[in-house]
């Protein structure tokens, strides 16, 4: 297969269930004449399925014509599902082709409202809706054929409406809605983490750090659980805070404390969906910084900016107040407050789905953007499952 130039631009959106756990990633490539070839380039990426494991990939399609035999050879039915525009059922042969894919073991979602007067094949009863575009269907979808998915869920109200309407999987910006972002019943651990981050930034003695942790057994537990998790590939079991510092160093400790800001505050509480989002931003900004030639310190600060970019949503505080309390470097503060500078440009890109023009202006190729996304999601998936 000839290498495509440029590499396709891929938009990725996480999908969560009602228990605030990521269950899949939606992938969409801008449709065009070479879509089948572009799909081969994307799904031919080495270790793509391993990178997103154990999540599945949901490929968004305006039409199933791009699902050629070479594409299907790269998209195993046990890992990749297809979300196909329901409007295509009006075309000759589409219903038959989708039924064939179902018989091959592929999971299919009909996206949107089927055309009036068009019969939907019995096998195609799993649905997807775009809350922004379509709203919710008047009839509750049959639970037997789920999980049914709704996209464009951007508020806690939209999430509640969708769940009540019988949907199981949700994608959108609702984790960032101030009405639902974070658990504010007890901010003690988060305040202590911010204190610890301040101590680390001024290179405080290890005994000062340990004293703070001893005051919060839950925080100590979460920290040790995280540093021993698969996300960080630690070969030696770490059983104490002093051991964590001596074996892993303050740089890694600082990263884990940044992520622990987003950890659930109660053992029986739901996971915080801001955690994997913050982890993904941090990891992607670090990758972009490294690709641009940034040194270790610059990459650490890029990671910090990505993780901290959601603190205003988490803590229900103005970002200006948070930045003032943390005494961050000027360029990090500028990125968080005004999206200024190169770091701010990168952060803005991670907050949306950039166009080719956006990437070109930032000096990033689509291939480098894809790799930074994939690596960031891989890390965020692991972190989200271990905190």
C-alpha cells in the first residue's frame, strides 16, 4: 500500500458508561474520495489496537462503502464497531451490506433517524444519536439491542435526559459541566495535594512531605496504589512514601500528585471523568513538546499545563486564583490563563478537534498529531483504570 501524504486527520472522542468508566473511543476521519485508503493507513498503525486496549474502537462512517476487504482485514470484529449514518438506508444495497457486516460479527450502530418509510433490518436495532443535532428519539430504544450511544452530551442535564431515555454510552463535554465536575463534598485531600505540590516546587525536605501525607491516610493509599499500578511499570513493590521518593524521584512523584487531584474522594464514589481527560491532555502536551525538541524540564512543564488545565472545573475556582496559589512559571501561567505562547497553542489544540490549517499553523504534521493522540490515550486509559 502506498504511503499517504499527508496522513489522515483523525478525531478521537472517548465514550463512557453510566458508571463514569471509559468503554470505547470514537474515531472519525473526514470523508473523501480516498477514505478506504486512509482507513487502511490509520488501522494499519502498528499496535493501534494494543494502544487502546481494553477499550474498543468505534469508527464513525457516513457510508459503509469505505469498508472494503482490506479495511475489514485490519478491523477485527471483536475490537472495532461501526457507527453508520442511518440516512444511508435509503440507498439500494446499503441495508443488505450492513446486514452482511452484522452476520460477520461486527457491532453496528445506526446513527440518526432512519429515513421515513424505510424498513430497518431486524439485525440493526442498536442506535446512536447526536444530542446536539438530533435530540433524543420519542421511543425508548430496546434494551435488548444495546448498548445504545448518544454523542454531543455537553451538560449534566443532557446526560440525565439521555440516561432516562434508555441510552447506555455517552460522549461529550458533560464531565466539564460545573454542575457535575468533581466531588466537592470534601476538598481536604485536594488542598493537601496542592500543599504538597508547593513543597515539591521549592524542593522541601522529604520529612515535610511525609508529614503532610501522614495526615491523610486516604491520600497515602491512593498514592501508593497509583505508583504501583501498571500505568507506571514499576518493577519493585513500593510500600512507603520515602521508598517512592528514593526509587522514583521527585519528578514522577510530582506527576502522580497532579493526577491525584482528580481521584475520587470516597472509596464508594464514581470515578471522576476529568481524570483521564486531564491525563490525556498532559501526556499529549508532553509528546508535542518532546517532538519539538523540548528538554526534560520543558516536557515536565508541558505535562503540568495539560493536567492543570481542568483544575478550574474540578475545584470550582477561577483559574487565575489557582495559578496565583501555585506560583507557576510565567509561560505556564500564560498558557492556562490566556492560551498564550506555544504551550497555549498546543493546549488549545488538545481542547478541540483541530483542522489541518490549525496543525499547520502550529507546525505539527497530521502524522505527529495522530501519534501524540494515540500515545496520550494509551496512557490516559491506563491511569483511568488505576486511580
